[in-house]
């Protein structure tokens, strides 16, 4: 299956989250969206992160640099 839309990515992650390895999760997010990330603890966190990153980059023209990392507000909580 080739993931071509954000809807396909969200559905695939939602349906397969528990069976996807950390490495496969990284590769799927990077190859489909350009998102450099590690696998979150839950599918809810994963979908939220994917949608947040997509909202940041969806309107960028082709060829523009994208943010390397999408940070969640909890990334800075200690």
C-alpha cells in the first residue's frame, strides 16, 4: 500500500499502531510526510503528532524546507 494522503496515513496508523515496530513507524512517518519522530506511547498521541505536523507543512510550496521535528507541548514538561 502506498500512502498518498494524510487521511490514508491516519487510517493506516490507527489500524496498525500496535503491530508497527518503532523503526517501521519512523519510516512510515518520514517517507509519507517527512516527519522525523519516534513512536509515541499511544495511537492517540501518534495521530495528534501527525496531524499537528501536517498542519505545519501542508501549505508549504514544493521544495521548501520543512521543520525537522514536531514538538508536543509535553516535550518541555518535567
